[in-house]
């Protein structure tokens, strides 16, 4: 059996404020440069007000609907929140990130991400202002 191999890299995502950034290609590039043929890719962002998710990539209405649902479930400026040091979207952004998560694990086979036909990998910015977000991709396998 071949020895395990670990590779780690990362990239920045410049967001335009609240919304989705498709990072599928960048994660795929990290997997390809790792030379791992079979294993897993762990994707992580070290931020508390954005998240990572795998979602429908064919119809952008899915992401629009997600944003509308979260706007109803976790509205900006809700009086329930005490933490608003950076504005009315501060605590709602943290809640959204906690509910959706800051890491993903994706199988790798044949040196490629094993996503479904209609799946894409997204960074979801929960703040209304633009930000630069860091994403780390760790690939483990052989």
C-alpha cells in the first residue's frame, strides 16, 4: 500500500459583501497540486462571520432562496442580540456561520473532488461589507 501523503495550501477570497463566492475551482486546484489520487480534502476558513457549504450549482435561485430564508430566520438588527460591536449584521453573521459551518470534508478520487453533478463549493459571506477571507485546503491520501 502506498504511503500517505499530506499537502496543505490556501487562497484568499475577496467578497463583495453578503453573498456566495464559488470556490470549487480553487479547491480543485489545491487537490490537483497535492498529487493525491485517492483521499480526502478538508476545507477550512478561520473566520467567525462567513461559512463554507456545498450547494446546488446549476440554479442560482437556490442560493438566493437560502439568503432569503436566513434573512427571515436571523435578521440583521434583531433586538434579541446584545453583540453588535460592528453593526446590526455582526451577531447575525456569527449565528449564520455557526449554523452552516466553517469546514468541509470532500472525498478525492482520481486526483479530483468527488462532488455530485449539481454540487459546488461556496464561501458564504454573512457580513454586508466586503472582506478578504482565507481558506485552507488540506489534502490527505495517496
